[in-house]
C-alpha cells in the first residue's frame, strides 16, 4: 500500500532530524509536548506545530550525568536529547507533570538546553473525580493559554480553538476506524506499521495526517483479507514511549498478531475525543477528567484499568494480553498487580514484559513471548 510505505519511510529517520528539516522547509514554529496529556489543540490553535517528544534510540550519555540509572528511559532519554542540543530545533516545550520523574526534568532541561527559549511546565490534578478537580484544571488550562499568548504575542481565540479541536477529533475518528478495521482483519498491516502511523500523527500537522489516513483507509477498503489463524494478542502500557519494534515483530514471528492495544503510541493517544461544547477550555478539561483508557498516573476508582483490558480482550476475542511496563515507571508498576488480578479472575492469559532504553538482546523476550503464544494455542 502506497500510503503505508510513506509512514514507514517517515519512521526510518530519527524524529528530531526529520522535524528540523521540516522546520527549515516550512519556516514554521514547533513546540515539543512531553508528559502524557499536553492539550496539543491549544498549541495548534496558535498555528504552531505541537509534537510529542520521545527518548529516541541513541545511547544516553549527557542525560546520565543528571539522572540516576534507575529512572525510566523516557525521562533519561528526553533529558539526554535536550542536553545534547538535539532538541534545539524546538521553539518551546510544554511539559505535563504526569509523574514526579518528569517534574524533576524541567529544571535540568531549563539549566542545560539554553536554546529552547520557552519551557512551560503544567500541572493537572491527579484525582479525577473530586468536586474541585474541574475548577483546578480550568485554572491550569487558563494559565497555559495565557502563557502561550504572552510569549508568542498572539491570542488563542475561541474560534481557533474550536477549529483545532475539530481537526483533532477528526483524527481521533479516523484512527478509531483504522483500529476497527484491524480488529476485524489483523493482517491489514504489521503491528510495527500501525506504530509508524501513530508516531507520524504525533509529529506532523494533524490536517496532513488526516488526509493520509483517509488515503490509507480507502486503499485498505479495496484489499481483500483471508481468515487470520494467528493468536490474537492485546498490548497494553509502554507509557511515555514507543514500543521497541523488535518486540512487535517477535509477536508476529512466533505466530501472534496484535488486534487491539492500550499503548501510549496507540489507542491511549487518540481514543478520548473532546466533546463539542460552547467553551473549548471546559471541553478540554472534560476530556482529561473523562478519559476513556484509565491511566496509571491518575486516580479514578470508577475507571478500572484491569476491567478495561478484560473488556478489550472480550470485544476483540483475543487470546491474551501482553503488558509492557517501561522499566522504573512507578505509576504503572503500582497499578499492575490489579491488572494481573483482573486477568486472572477473568481467566485471561497475561504476560508482563519490562522494556528499557538500553536493550542488549531481545532473545530472552522472544523466548517468553513464544512460550506465551504456545500456551494460548495449547501446544
Ligand atoms: S514512563 Fe512512567 S515514570 Fe517515566 S515519565 Fe512516563 S509516567 Fe513517568
């Protein structure tokens, strides 16, 4: 498929090099978004490109001078890229304080990445369903809006924000359609290719991504797919980072296929649409409070991650779940036992894999995934 190859090609270059080239070609400004829930629509409404930052794949050197090795890969890696000047193409950064590891990075980046002139930390309430949550969240969103407007000398109008929300919602709908197609026909693409599509959307103008998604969907509709005999797998986790593509390939090499996911570079990113309301700031606040996938970094007893994943397995008729924990992610490690109990109680096979920035060999992971797939098959 032509469009699929375009996404693969975009992913073949480190994102910071690709975005630097894009900036030179277009002359547009870019703001890096780091942390799980930066309201990108607000940046988009200023006609600035919001991009999600990742740790990349290169060895961590300068970042290791600032962080202990028991910090998660995304924190050490993004700090490393910023300290090395690889993120100097950014006109600014908005950092969502989704955990205390990220919080500590703000000062390190401010002190070392002198070429990034605007660095704005934002804080959102962690307990989602308290009486005062929405008011507190609105105050934070207003502060961010004011800060962006002051720095760039331009107002974020209600109309512009509505328009940006509309474009992002369209993206969410198109991605949901693509996911529905994959649930029905897992063979439409490799799991790694689905990740390329989402990564591209996190780092290119959403209008262009929407058009590419429409092209891709019409190409897929004309293809025919035979019955897929592979073991259907759900993936969950990998907070703040992309999945190592090697793991996605391993799942397919040993006879599995990914039918749905709750990954950060996955459905977690696009699943919660912003409702159409009169006040766009309120709508953005509601999106955070009513987020569909329960998040390990927030608390909402009415929205249980274990049950959410059990429902996902049932909906896709999957054979099991692989939970991917970013090593040293306290929030995810804390919630994981409840996910495990929920799977056990529902009789769903479940496997835990920890991933690190520095992986020397994928062989032990391959052995475990192969055994897991064989167990589901009953071999
Ligand atoms: S992976 Fe976990 S610990 Fe690391 S930045 Fe994300 S939420 Fe924080």
